[in-house]
C-alpha cells in the first residue's frame, strides 16, 4: 500500500508520513503539486494522497484539478489538508474532486478516523486490509 504526502512543510510531511507508516503504508513525499504529479505518474500504485492546500509552484487545489483530469488516477483517493477553516475552501476542494478533507491542526486519531471513512484503514485494527 503506497501513499503520497504532498506538503511544502517538511515537518508536516514527516508527521503525516509517520502516521501513515504506522498503519502500514509505504510513504512517498512531494513538496508541491508539480512534484506530486510527476511522482504519481512514476508511481501508479499510489492509492491515497494527502494534499496540502497552500504550496508554492502548484497548490493543492490545482493539483486536485490536474489529477481529476487524468483518467489513470480515477481510483486515487485524495484528502485535502488545509489550515483554513472557511467552508468555501472545503467545498471548493470537494467540487474539484477531493474525497475528504482534514483541518490543521490534526491529531493521529483524526487522520485515522478520516481514513476509516474512506475505507483506507480499519481504525480499530490500525492496519490496512
Ligand atoms: Mg503549505
């Protein structure tokens, strides 16, 4: 099981990556949307991506739009991660094709709950089936 963490903050990538590794994922990282797109094209077995909203070069919103334009990523589950609490941003992300969203600051439990919602893990067992 491969996941991609997209965030311009290396600290956030580390924290999210650690959480995903703990539940059994192999984790790839990208620091902006452009790097994420090429990483996804090189790793078509990635099943899940956590995408920061605010990033230089190509932001998360643009990345979600690009991914949803490309049929080869039709099954890729996208979770938007945002610091903004405005519902408009969340609605915009979902409309662009994100499957879920996560508000910063988040806890390990919040991440596990959202992933369980998406069928990406059993929050009880803590490992993907
Ligand atoms: Mg950011």
